[in-house]
C-alpha cells in the first residue's frame, strides 16, 4: 500500500467497498480561530465592548468585565498577525487593565481608562 501524507486543512476518506483512500481539502473557516492561531484585526476608536464581542466570536471565548466602565474604553489599534495572548497583553498595556483566563472565559479587571 502507498502511504498517504496529509497537509494542514486536509482529511483522508476511506471507502470500505473499494479499500481506497481519498485525500480531500477541507474548506477554510475564517470565522473562528484557536487561541494559538494568529489574526489581523483593526479597531478605530472602537469601544472595548465591541472589541471583546469580535474577539469572542473569532476565538470562541467569552469576556467578563469586573468594572463596567472598561466596556466603554475606546481602542485604536492594529493587531497584525497576532495570537489571542498577544492581543490581550496589548489591550492591557493600552487600557491599563489586567486579564485572567479561566478556560474559555477571560475576565478584565484593573482601572481601565477612567
């Protein structure tokens, strides 16, 4: 039998009746990413609530704000090919917040943009 080598975004399908293996390319899903995958995003004076909503959709996480005022903080930033942790670190630096990750829940605390 000939070995099958799979590349990223491929799967192999085994047909029982013919004992044949077929390599198929999976459709690219740009909607969601894993936390370790990089994304490029631009926010232009976007409220943190909107930023969190967009990041939540992309990375399949939820956000909690210890201080509701943080939701209103505005961000003007370009995230160029960055992973979730890098994005969260940048938000902390820009807004003066701190974050904690617990599973798929991210909690922002600190002073924020008061």
